[in-house]
């Protein structure tokens, strides 16, 4: 399994870093891509890029604590409507939200990536 970076690193709120990677050995577009997420006091976490994929991790700043909720929205194969075997690329958004008593969107990463 060789993970190949796709595009450049993205920054969310200036402290969370996201790198999209592709597994060259995976043929299924829903298994080929993931996001490597690096945040303070978290280390590296991996979020598969497919529908219904989520990740939660705690954040703390002074006396304030909360949870960052990360979700993959609107995952689709390209060209539009292509079956996994006929797809040439994927597209989705990775959305980062701070959740405590309310939910606020910190930012998102739009993803479009070719399979090969």
C-alpha cells in the first residue's frame, strides 16, 4: 500500500492540517482516498473519504473544551453517475465543526482527485 499525497496540505483554523492521500493499490474509488488529519494533542488521524465517514476528537484551550466533528459530505464519483469501476476521479467536501452547546463550522476542504 503506497500512499501518495494528492495536492498540497490544507489548514483549518490555522491549527488543523489536512493532507489528502491516495492508495495506489486500491481499485475502488471509495477505498482509494483518505484524509490525514493532524491537530494539536491529537497526532495523526486518518479519515476515509467515502459517504458517511466521520471522525470526532476533543480539543482544549485553557478552561474551554469541545469536540471537533469532521465529516465527509457529498462524496461522488466522476464523471457524474459513474460506477466505481468506470470512475476516473472522486469529489467531496471535508467539513470541520466545533461542537459543544452549539455547532459552528470552522472550515471545509473541497476535494477533487483523479484515481491515477
